[in-house]
């Protein structure tokens, strides 16, 4: 029997495409807040013996977290065979160390809570920096659907003579993979961050790439300050106006205007989150994984 998907925040158009391409069915439920702010949930689809999957939008996770847990636990109590998660943007991956003595390593605690309530998880390009693999913090099976192949295809179709630029050392993993798939050079810059919106990035340091079209690739664009600092430096060093690509367009500030004002020619992202810049589609790959399982 096909899997039963419960949409908890993904864009309706994306969900329809996932249903059509995976052959999964859509489950129905009611959710609302009581006047005191507590949550009411009611499953309207029979779930006994079904493999269920929650489709989760990972942005602003604190506001939604309890609803995910209520849904998972209720599905299990009502007989679901398993409850998995498709969460294209996996939040809480960036606090992966205690930078100051009292800080909470939220990535670890978030992973522990998710692992306690779900059976497996599918995501795209989680921010693996100081962790080598999700299995270091998640105790359930996980599958990463990489964005690099679709990003590489988009670059081949849309940018002439590209060079892929990573704005910081963490981006090396994605940038190197994308460059090898496109068949072009890459360079990784160095970043110094002294606050949420205070970022410095080094200048490019190679003469042989100066005539190419720079394509900045990063996993997350949040305030846009990392990309903006990199764009300004590339332009100041005499390169062409860069294209900016983010896998996860969190875009917490006025990112697109900031990047355009800094000198970017275009800003595009993957459809891990719903945003007008999300022109690079992973829908088909997620649908295949939903159909085949982990
Ligand atoms: C962190 O290292 C990530 O890879 C991104 O570079 C970072 O999250 C971007 O954040 P922002 O857009 O706020 O500079």
C-alpha cells in the first residue's frame, strides 16, 4: 500500500507534485488553537497499519514543534506502522558546538527529540560542519537528498563560463561537488563572523578565474550578509556580477534587495522552502525517495 502523507507546512503546489510523482496518498487532519493557545488536533484519515510521512517546513521550528510531536504520537497510538519525516530544510544544525561556556548545543537536543518521536527522516543538504554525518546526533535512519546535481544542471543551462565560489570554508563540500559536476573551477573564500549581521569575507585569490562568471553557492542564505560580503568583494576585485545560489532560502531579512544592491546579477534558490527565488527543483528526487523508501 502507498504511503500516507500529512502536510504540515509545505507549499500546496509542491505537495500536489509530490503526490502525483510518488503515487502516495494525502492524509487529512484538523488543527486549531484553543483560546488559551493550546493545540487541538484530530486525524480524519484511517491510519492503522499505514506508513505515514509528515511533510514539514523547517523554518520557525519553535512555533510548530509541538504540533509535529502531537501528530507523530497520535499516528502511532492510532496504529500507524511507521511515521517518517520529509523535512527539506533541517533546522537547528548550525549550533553544533558550545562557542561560549553556557551555550546550549541545540542541534544535539533537537536531533534527540526528533529521534524519539519519528522512525526516519529525509532532508536536503543539512548544515554538516562540525558533524561529519547526521548519525552523530540522530539515532534514526536518515537520508540526505543532495542538491548538487540539480544546481549543477541549472548552472550548465543558465550561466556561461562559470566559476563556482564558496563564501566560507563550510561551503567547500557543496562547491567542490557542484564544480566537478559542471566541469569548471572553484574557489572557497574565508569568512569571519562577529555577529548575526556582521560578516567579513576574504577576496578571491586566483588570476585564472577573473574572466569567468562567478556563481556563489552556499547551503543557507539567512540574513544574506555572508553572500552580500562575498558579492561586494568579487565585484570590487573586478569580476563580473555574480549569480547567488542558496540551497535553503531562509531569507530572514530583505535578502534579495541586499544582494542585488551589493552587485549580484541574480539570486536563485532550491525549492526546499517556498520563495519566489526557488527556481531549482528537487521535487522529483524527493518523490522518488518517498516512493522507494530510505
Ligand atoms: C553557515 O556557515 C552557513 O553555511 C551560511 O553561510 C550562513 O548560515 C549564512 O547566513 P547569513 O545569510 O545570515 O549570513
